[in-house]
């Protein structure tokens, strides 16, 4: 597919890589403790030289993990999950000098270099036209609906508007969402909209303030806590519209990660940070496309968990796409500064984005 570039692996016959030494390992001195000089991974494809010209590609490289190399192969794990005695890959260089090669140009199309060293508008800003970004996204989503895994990272703004909430429900019900990451607020206000047609006390269509509406989200949380789960609440109250009910009907997994300021929270919210991180990683490691909408902290967290490539079941390597939809460049810039250079910003209103996406994918032409 045109929107998914092919991958060009490193040329290991190059003299510098052909002469590279075998990578070193050292045993972890204790559980969750790494030997001095350990290698920390990036989100780019990373190879280690096992010796005799055999280079192994890390299957799930991601930011700030470590590599374990033994007879069973090469594994990528978080430092806190390393067990005493496990063989940790050592080395701080990335061009083969210590048997480690980080490959940053595998998806670069041929002939993209520009003549000259100066150019205007090299980074995406509010002035950037996003027509091509949208067209590529439509093509990617149609492909990944059947042959990939689409991960959404949502802030509550999507549930504050009737049309965007309906559009997100449609995307889930029509196979354009394979997993959802969010917080207490998204689920809370989605249920508030279902029960009261409000979002933080405002009518989700007219935006008119409803008398006493500031209680509605608390009443929604209370309903769920009284029944013990979102699934039971949706079933007993026969809730048929919304983002969370659509996930439940389609068996789409969702992870709700807690924060300090959460109301309630809802029973499904994971309040232990490490447990929430593990649950988010479980979904992130499967994804081929991420769409993060109006939630900076969840977006940055997810970006740190996602590699910029995926090794598919047939052994092919493809890029992992990461779209950040927000009114500000901050999220994309922050992720770029944290190593996730593949993050692409689409600067627009969250509700407009989701509604336009639904119409484009449904073929209604109502853009």
C-alpha cells in the first residue's frame, strides 16, 4: 500500500559493520538492577551482532527499555522486570562499535533529500496544510482495519460533543478501533452523556448549562460504583450509545489509567501507576497505528511505549504511525524531544477531526 513505506534494512556488508565485534552481555546483579554500562533502547529498529555475521533485530524496541540476549534470542524488557542473572546487552554506542546498530533511516523514501540546506516550513505548525495527512490517514486506517491494529488514545473532549461522541462510536463499531487508552474522565463523561446528555453539566449538543448539571458526572460515577463495573451498568441500564458501551459490545479492550485528581474513580480505573503502565504497554506493543486526540499526558506516555516499527508475523518490518490531534504543537514537540520522532501532528479541533474522519471512512462526503 502506498501509504505504508517499505523497509530497507542495514547493509551489514559495509566494512564498518562487517568488522563489528560481537555484542557483550553482563548478568543483572539483582532483580530490577542493571549492570553498569547497560544499553538502553530507542524506539528505532535496533540490531545486535551475535557474532559470525549474525545480526538480530529487536522485535519490540521502545524508549528506555533494555535488551536481554541468551540462547533463546533477543528480548526487550523494562528495567524493573529484569531478573537477577539475566544477560543484559552492554554498550553505549549505536553504530556497530560495540556490536549494536540503531537504524534510523529504514523507512526513508528514496530521493527525498532537498537541494540546499535551508528551507521554509520544515516543521508542522498551525499554518501547515493537512490535506495530505488526512488522505494518508484514511488509507492507513482502511488498511489497518483488516491487517493491523489501531490504537486510540482519547481525552474527554471527544465525549463532550454529541457529534464527535457518535462518530467515535461509529468508528469503534465499524472496526476502526482495536484498543483504547484513556483515563477516568473519558469514561465518566461518556457515561454522563448517556445518562444525562451532558458533559460536565453542559448539554452535549447545545452547550447550554443544565441546572444542577455539575452533579451529573458524580451521579454517573456513583451509578457505576454501586453496580461494581461499567459492563454491569451498561447492561442493567440498557445503555446503547457511547464510546465505552461500543467497546463493550465489540469486545474492544480499553485501559483506564488513573491520575491524582480523579473523581470516584470508576471501578475499572487502574490507580497503581506501574499496573496501569503494564496494561497500557500490553495494548501498545500490538499497535500499528496510534491516534491520540486531545490528551497530552496520555499521548506522551503512549509515545514512550510505542516503537516506530513493527515486525509482522511474516517477518516483514513496517512503520508504526503515530498521529497527535490537538490545537497545539506541544504534544508532538514534546514527544519529538523524548525520542518519538515519528509522531505527526494534525492541528485541529478534536471534535471536528473525529467527525470528519467518520464521514470520510463511511464515504458520506460530509466533510
